C-alpha cells in the first residue's frame, strides 16, 4: 500500500465514494469489496448514505437510516421519493461534523473508508449536501470517486458516450482523483471500452455502424473526451465473482499518490488564500474602527471660535480672546457706572444696579411719550 500518513505521523486512510447510475451494481460492489478486504484482514469503515435502501447486504458503521426516517420525511414535508431522499440527505449533512468526529477516532486503526451513495446519482453529485460531504472528507482524508458503470449496458456507442460525459462532469465538479470501475465483467468483458478510450479510430469505426443523427454529435464529443480519458484510471471488476478487486485496490493506491501530489497542495493553497483573505478583512475592519475613533477624538478637540452673529462658547475660547472680552466687559461697566444718577461703588449690589437701570429706562420712555403727546396736541408734526 502507499503511504497514507501525514507529516505528523497521523494515519489517513483513503475514502472511496462509490457513485453510479441506478442498477449499475454499487451496493453489490460495496458488498464484494467489503468481503475482499475482510479476507485480507483489513476491515473497512463503512458509511451508508442511501436512506431509501430496503436492506443492506453488509453492516454499516454509520447508517443514515439510523438518523433520518426517509418515509417520515416524505409524509411531513409532502415529498415524492426523490425529494424525500434529497431532504433526508440534507438533514443528515447538518450533523456530518459528528460523523467526521467518529471517523477521526477510528482513523488510526483503519485502512479504508467506504461510502455508499443513493441510487439516484444526481441527488449526491449535484446537491449541496453531496458537495459538503465530499469537500469535508477530502479536506482531511485522501478522497476519490469510484464511478461504477454497468458494462453490458455501455456496449452501444451512444450509451458509452453518455456515461463518459457524466463521468467527466463529476470529475470536474468534485476535482478529486477518479476511478472508472466497469462492473459486471462476468457478463461482458470491458475490453471494448478500454479500446474505445485508448484508440480513437476504433471508436470511430463503431460510430460508423450507427446511422442515426446522434453519430455526428458523438463523433465531435469523442474528440473532446480524448484528453479526458488520459487522466482516468480504468479497472474492470465483477461484484459477483470478485474478479478485479486487487486491480481496483492498486488503482486506489495510485489515487492516493495523486491526491497527495496534486489535490492536497491545491487544497492547501485554497485554504491559505482563505486565511489571508480573512486576515485582510480583519485588518481592514480594524483600520476603519481606528479611523472612526480618531475622527471622534478629533471632534471632541475642535475649538468652536466666534463666528459672525454667534456668541463664542466660553469653554473653547483662547486666553487672549478671554482677556479681550474681559476688557470689553470693563468698558461696558464703566459706561454704566458713569451715568450720573446711578453711579455705584465697585462693591455695590449688582441686582440693585439692574433694578435702578430698569427704572431709569422706564422713566425715560414715559417722558418721551408725554412729550410726543404734547406736540401732537399742539399740532406739531411727529418726528
């Protein structure tokens, strides 16, 4: 086996996600692989993510059916079969951190981790829960996709091309090592498929036998997929007889090496970018906070000088301005003090001076009104 340990010496067993079309033999393949590993004294850790399976031919360490009741979900949310499976998987994903904790505890004693997915392939490959589970496992363990193909049903070029296109889409969505597993080789050998993938002219000859409008489309698509084939690991197995299981385990070891050399550095790069982005956002927020605090402190220190038509604030006036203001107050008081009738000593009562000033102004107003009345009566023009 390849080295599945980290630099710190922690053992990281590979995770094999078994994905395939309905009827391709995923569960049967899982059963055969589980039995094969037990004979090699390497019992795997098995997760079942199919909530609608009636019975499993193997015992799962973690079973989604123990957490979510698929039929009850359909009743409560008024869903159909596919909607019930998707909702059950979504509910299970909310607790996947606990699942990962169980795996971490057992990881040092494990050699393989097997994951069986729902029969409806699109529910796992194109749902948010499927992406979360895949990314979470791939962030910690060497994770790979084992794409199970029903070999007898891919004998036709159109069906073969359809399977390859779907496999290509899954590969570029998950971005993890990919293994093509041609199952049911006891019924039909997979040699024709390997030949079509490696020899372009051989596939062209098979297409010439097809006279439908699809032949031209498949001819164009085969050119596109030629590069895709070069990055795939292909094995043929029989879930019934157990043939090809050793070849599959060799492909798993190669996928672990690919994970450590290509996927893991890319994952670390992405995580480092996220860390730097978080630090940059944190520094930016801190800079904004400091700027706001500086503006607030500056606002407290602003001196509100006397403007035109406004009285200056006493608490913020310079000492020179205060001295000038004191001088003006002295002049006003001196003018008041020079009035002949109400001159007071410096230590006189200010309240009494104010009353006297008011009385004087009232007397002057009354005298002015009296003079104006007299002139009006005598016929003089008011000025």
